[in-house]
């Protein structure tokens, strides 16, 4: 588990990708550009000459040093991606190395890091397109469909996997609270952490659970236009996939669609889309407010902590900071009953 003060991001630049991809995958890279990443490094690499009709695009993903130690989980994640790909879900497909595996371990200046090459998924990222009730409804349907397709997936590594970004880990946010530069915010986050322990974690073992994506946000959803209408094309980044409560999956998806739309009511679009594909008990629906506030707390606390460690990457790390805190304040003032009444109204 992540500890305060520990740097885990890989030290690697785009120029190092050429030889690395050639050595591990046997591919000649013609172009490289760095993509956004949180604790990982992500590079978009082109194989083939510019203008070549057969040029292939990939994402080279270099995992942080903490996740790179979890080889069982990496194998599980690769198996999950292949499982979904076989069932028609467009998601990153791991490519085999020259030795036949789906990852390699590379010694960098920052230590040992797992390296994987994934097929690049073309399209717009959800936060780049104009949002609508219909689009967020489709997002809810899509993540529910993924949850359904993963019901028959099993890998032993998911039984013991844990990370700071799982909602089950919310109590472990307390040591990071002092990196939030506002005492009022610290106090509210502390209140939510305690409420989440009391209201959710004490009964969590009785809630429906399965393998979930765990981070269905506006930067992990790929959108394409079909006859001018935006459609959900695929989903990225299964690095936070986990065995967790289905209400966590729904709450996380609702959280980020409300942030990107800046409208609490848009949570209803995600909720109604999700419920079209999967049912939820009244007990689960009754936990949405606290789960959403817990996810917002998690995102804002860890964003502040990471920006403190990496000020050069603060713009990306604090992506949800301003709008996220505004959404926290908006959700906080409602009761769960008021929110459900708002969200379950007919569009």
C-alpha cells in the first residue's frame, strides 16, 4: 500500500521508447508522444512510416514501482482484458512480447517497472465531447454491461488485491489529509471517511460484489460519432479493476459524469442507464450518496498529495480539484432520499 512521502512514478522519457519496444517486442517505432498518466508513464507509439497505410498505433504503459511488484494482479488484469475483448468490448488488448508473455520487467533509473504494450483505441475521450443526458445514460448502460460480462470471470489474484484507489481503502486516506491545503476541507473529508466506515464498510461483506472496472471516469471512456450522435466506443485503463461492491462501480461512474457535466442531476442519467442493464437493491441505492462523497474525497485528497510530490505534473493531477470540490459541496447538502428522488425522475 502507498505510504506518504514515497515516490513511485517511473523515470523514463519518450526517447527511451524506441529501443525498449524494439528489444522487448521486436517492433520498429517511428513516432512517440507522451500521454497523460497518474502514477504511471504512458506513451503513444507508432509502428511504421508516416503516411504508411499499415501504420499501427499502440500505447506503451510503464507501471509505477508499487504496482510493478504485483505480478499476479498484472497477469489477472491481462486475462480480464482478453476476456472482455473476446466478448466484444473494445478495451486495451495486451500484445505479446518476443518471448510470448504479455508483460516484461524493465530496470529503469527509478527501479524495476512492468512494461506492457497495448493496442491503441481510436476515438475521442468523453471529456472532449459535448455531454448530454443520452450520452451519460449510455455510459451507465455500458459499465453495467461490463459488470455483467465479468460475472463469469475469475482470477485468484483478485481475491487478495488491494490498492489506495479502492473504496474499501477509504480509511487509509487519513495519513494524507494534511496535504489538503484547507482545514475546512480536511474536516469535511475526515467526517466522510468516518461516515463511510460506519455506513458502508460495516455491512460491505453483505453487499453484492464482483469484478468491477473501478475507475470509469471521463478520461477513461472512448467515444465515437455514429451518424453525428456520440456513442460509447470503448473503455480504457483497468489498473484499478478489483473485486468490489457493484454499488462502488455505479457510484464512481456517477461521480465523474457529474463532475464533467457540472450537474448533480446528470447522475440520474448514469443511474438510469445502469439500472437498465443491472438491478440494484434498495440497500445499495441507499448508499450512493456516501459512496460518491467518499470517491470525491479519495480523488481530491490523493490529487493534492500527488501534486505535492510532483508539482511539474500538477495540472493533470489536479484535474478534478476545482470542479470536484464544487461537486462535493453540492452533493453534501442533499440527503440520500433527496438525491434518489432527483436521479430517478423521468428524463
